[in-house]
């Protein structure tokens, strides 16, 4: 009995994933054309899009673990903004963070990628690009004269976008507008992903002092002194 149950589960999973992959290469384009004509999708098409989404994030984990986790979370209710404790880095993000160094707290910069080039495994940007394209990097105040930079990206799919994921010589087209359709119907959820990309010193932690007359103190400086230090920098 147990063996039959295991065989049934394996067969069911094979059917779901097989249909998902069929839909990736054949069915999704027909469904997108149907939506563009103003028609609604039937239950089979909705279920196929859902299983295609499951197949993509399951097998896409090696390509971009961050994006795979985001897609997995879309299947469950989430808060408006969710902090994801995974490392997110790329040359373009590092350049954007560096550009915020001398700008005031609250400053931000928008970052986006060319999907066709950046999504390729050969690109050093592919993990971040797939996960947070586009995104906004914000400079935020932290305690102890520190600031951090956070990456914010909406997990709401675009109404129309023919994304191509490149795996060597294999190109996988994805009509993201179909996933947006499921979000609008309540089959998939939506949230804003937040990644912390580092803490940095905003003010000198050890200012230059006269060592001969220096007296250590065991209490925090008053608030007005902190404000004057911030204004003087």
C-alpha cells in the first residue's frame, strides 16, 4: 500500500512538472495572446501557469537562489515589505552603493539591468538581476554613527514582459504577464523584498583628539553634541 502511494505521488509530481515545462515552451504564448485579446483564461490554463511558476523557482535555484526564494514566498501570504536574509551583490549594486557614500541619509538610486544580457550565466550580474530587476537602493541611518544601504524591489510582475533566461545554448522564454494575471486573481501574492547590502561608517568612530589632555568618558555624548557633529561633517 505504501509503495503504491509513493508511486502515485511521484507520478503526480512528474505530471505537474511535465505539464509545467510543456507550458513554458508551447502553452504560455497561446495564453498570453488570449489575454491580449481581452479573454479570460480557463482553469486548466491557470493551473498550468501556477505549475510553471513552481517548476521555474524549483529548478531555477542554482541560477539565482535569491529569485527562487522570492518566487517561493509568492505562494504564501506575506507582509507588505519582507527582509530577506540572503547575500545580494553584483558590480552594478556595489557601484550604486558607492555613489551614495557622500549623499545624505534617505538618498536613493534606481538600478536596472538589460534582461537579455544580464540574465545569462556568463554575466556576473545574473543572480541579482534575476532577483531584483529593477530595484531602488536607499541609504538608511543606523545607530552608532553608521548607515546601511538596502535594496528594495517590488515582487509584482509586469503586465507584459517576455523575459528570456539563458542557460548556455538553451533559452527559456517566460511570459511574466501570466504570473501577473495570477497575482491579480489572488493565486499568487505580492510583496516588496528588502536586502541589506552592508553597514558603513557615517562619522569617524575615533576622531582626532589631544592625547595629552584626553580623558575617557563612560557615558554617551549628549544629543545636541551628536547633532553638531553631524552638521559639521
